[in-house]
């Protein structure tokens, strides 16, 4: 069982943060740099909330990547669409505009070995498919476009989608149970194998705690820990869960960001973990979990497209 207790926050100096900042932060990359994106997201909550408002129809990781690309060019955050979609909206991409990248899923058929005993030559034995992620450069921001001659441009609306905790828990298959811990310092706990979470009625930031425990259910089941092996220490698991909580609160404008940042710093300074131990793999897991939580809490009509 994972429980979240109140721990003293440790501060990290600017020079220390920069020492662990990966090369490439702030520059446009051909592939998303998850650790760099997570670093920026954990230090710029207002910008992350705005990015999600503008790009919520795409995955959370892609929303961060688009924001990073625009920032690297010195351009403002703005609504984005593909070349053809802008034409449908009565706008045309300006000549010389450079498209933005996103990572998109592509489903491919996995061909089986046709040399198996009894197999007919040229006959596929397995029709299974797998999903690959490829980088596509198909999107342009509003300031890359101008009204199309003779067309009436349509209004560009940016609306933050409604998010509901009960809807998210149901979609994720997680049950919220009554809090039964006797330790007054425990804010909440998770039982990943049972897909159950609980939040103390005395929790300082109940929403942040709920996100933290949901993250444990998504990332730290017994099977997941077996697959991760010894490299996923308790400290790293707590950093992952609290990073998810921080980002969800930042996106939805909920309180608890300073506490979450201190909690992350404290666990990074723990005996079994340091900032260098938190790799791109961990950052990718965090962003993936945030994407699942945010998608799960949306109305079905506003689910992400990419």
C-alpha cells in the first residue's frame, strides 16, 4: 500500500536545477524530449494551464511539445490546426511558415512467420496489429495564417474542457473508499492491486492527494514494479506520483502546487534517489499518466485526438 504523508519541503537552488537540466531544453527537437518537457512543466504551471486550454484536443505530451516548440521560436501560444483544417476555417497558411511537430500513433499489421509447420506459403498466420508512434510536421499556429481571399474566417474558440473526478475514477476503473488510516499525518493512500484509493477528510489539498493516489494505481501495481525491477525505488515512485499530481493541479487550476513541488524535491533528495536517477523514461511515464487522468475526466465528446 502506498500512503502519502506530510514531509518537510527541501528547496533546490537555481544552479542545482540548471545542472540537471538536459541539453536541448528550449530548442526544437525532432523527437519529444520528455525529461526537458517535464522540467519546464514543473516550473511553469501557468503556461502549462494555458497550453492545455489551447491544445486539449491532443495528448498532454503533445500539448507540452507544441508549447516548447513555439517558445523555442519566440512565438506566443496560440490555437493550432493542420493546413487543411485552417482552410476549412477560412484561413490560409502564410508562405514560408514552418510547421509544428507532434508524435502521432500509427497502427501497422504485424506479419507472422509463414514458414510455420502446415502454413500455406503466402498466407499470414496472424492478423495482429501494433501501434507505433511517429513524428509528423503537419500543424500551424493561428499567427502562421491569414484570412483566405473571398472567405469569411470562422471564429476560433478556446475552451477548457470540463473535468470531473468521479467520471475519471469510473473510466480508469478505480474505486474511492473510506479513509481508514489511523496516522494523522497520512493524507491518503492507494491499493494499486485492488485499484482503490482513499483521501483523508483532513487532507490539506484533497484534490492533489487524490491525483497522487490515482497515479500510484496507474503506475505502481505489483506487475508494473516487477517489470521495472530494482530501478524503480520507493523514492522514484513517489516522485512519479507527485509529479502527476502537480501537473493535474496545474492544468486544472487547483491549489497545492508549492506543496507538490516541495514533496518532489524532498523525495529526489532521499537516500535511494537523486535527480540524475529520474530519467526520460520516468518523465514519459508521468506525462502518460497525466494524459490518462485528464482524458478520463472529460466528457466523451471532448476526448483527445492525438
